[in-house]
C-alpha cells in the first residue's frame, strides 16, 4: 500500500471550499474519521491495523449532512471486514486535482479516492487510477445503470465504480406561478413565458448558477443537450441555439446578472427567499428547502425541453489508485455500492443509487419531489467521458460567461469554444 501524505502536506490541503458542481450542498470540513495510528510492520512492508488487516486510506470531500452516515458505514465495514480497515482523510474538492497530481509524481497516493464523475477518466488516463474492469465484471452484484457507469469507462477500461448519483430539475414556486396564471413549464417556450410573467417587483423569473467553475457547465449542459447540441460540436446550429436561449434569460432581464457569481447553494437561497420564481438545481436541495423554508409552497418538474428531455449527471465514483491493493479496496466498494447499502444511504442524503436493480417507485413512493429526479436518472447524461475533460470544462465555462456578459455573441462564443476544443482534441493525437 502507498504511504499516506505527510502531516504538513495534509495540513495544507484541508481547507474549506467544496465545489458543488457534482451536487454537494457545500460547507466546511465535517469529517470525524479517526486518523490512522499504525505504522508499517517490519516483516511484511504493508500497512496494518495491528490485527492482520490491510489498511486502506480513502480520500473524500464530504461535508455534513453526508459525512455522518458515511462515517457510520465506514465504522460498520471495519467492524465486519476480516481483510481491510478503511481510514478516511478529508481533502477539499478544489484541492483534489493538485494533490492527486503531486501525489502521483511523488509516489505518495491514497489507496482510494472519491472523484467527481467527469474527472474519473482524466485521472485514469494519466495513470493515477487502476483499470478495475476485471474486478467489476467478476462481481455478482454489478447491476448498475449504463448511463452512470459510462462516466467511468473509456476505450474498454473502467477506472471507477459510481457510488451515488444526482441530476438537475426545475424547482418552482407554486404560489408565484399561480398568481401569474401559468402552469409549471414543460417546454422552452413555456419556461420563457413563465419567467416573463413572474419577473416583477424585484423578483426574477429564473435562477441558475453560471459561476466560473464546474457548476456553470453542469447547469448549462441540459440546455445544450435538449437542443441536440453537444460539447463535441459547439459550433453547430443546435449548440448556438442553446447558448442563445440560455444567455437570453440574463439579456432580457428574466434572470439576475448575479447568476455569474452565484453557486448552486446561492441560487437555492435566492429561491428560498422568494427572489426568483423558478430555479435550476439539484436533488440535494430538496432537503435544504424543507429545512430552511418549511412554509414555502414549491414543486419540482423536469427541466423544460426543446427537442428532447435532458439533465446532467452529478455524483461521484470510487476509484482505486495505481499501486493500491485492488482486492482489499474492492471489498469496500462491494460493501458501499452493494444493493443493501447503496439505496438507503443515497436516499438518506437526497441523492440516488446508481444501481439498476433499485425499485425507484418503491424507494420514492412517499416523496413526489425526489421521485422527479429519480425518474430522470436512467436518461441523464454524463459530462464526457473524456481524458481532458477539465480543459473542455474550462472552455465551456468561458463560452457561457462571455455570452452572459455579452462580451461575445452566443454564436461567437460557441464558435470560439469549438475551435478551442478542436485544439484540445488535436493535442491528444501528439
């Protein structure tokens, strides 16, 4: 097993700043996991917990309320496993890329990492993660939705196992829409109409996140895909149509210009406070609204569509680093991602199991808002998978921000993005 990071390095990385692009509510460090207290045994050269079990170091970025049930599962696994002991270390999401890169170069990596799904292939193709397709194919309980596992597969290799998923939908204030005489929108035209009729008296019709990080891309992709555009063809008429539609909400005063600075958590606060009548946001905010705005009368519908229904996949995968004991690590993956644990844990944190053998109707029979998100999971699309997704992500963010600020026309923003993505693609051939 690889060495754990030195204490000084860990102190430097454990800072606040969790990104919510993959669907977390944000916050500060809340991990209460125990630090490892055992040293390598001189005779075996392997990490040991003193009882003959292999120590597995796991990096994660979870915050409350996810980290408490997660730590409970870790404790349960450690108590019942005869082979492995999992020790968790918290690393801020926005520090993870840097620390994995440094660790890969220095030969000091954890054994497992929770990774935002669009970044799995990046690290896999860099050689940071193992190809675990053999272990996955040999697992009797490997029943997962293709739409989710595809985020971890590239050119026949599998670099991670999804452990949780989420997506985006449209939240709407029932009272505001009723007062405006409109129903919850299902199409692009209906969304514009509802936004126009509810924009008044300091209230904007629609809120979304276009902040300069992965949340922006995450929230733009459903519009792009619904128009049958794609990041692989940003210069197409369909992609330009999507960018025009998206940016027109700000241009026409139907969305606050501050969306350029709002995180998804900020958007939820604006909606809860009555400053926007509708918002694009994720399933994790269902619990937030119920707790923070208990008197608010709201509902959820799929994101209104142009040509086809579309939502964007959020969530994380559990990956095994290149020199880790794959069998010991995969025992934990089988536990965490198995049917017995996966479904109830996901539901407890307002997200979804990636398993195909989970009965959605049964799981969410008493929760109509969460059921909307759950029913979208099978058709939700991942960002990528692509070995240089981080670079593509930055290109799309730049295109969205330049269109929203009117620094460029939507058409020019898309064409410039297409050219930049073509350069990225060309770099892969060298």
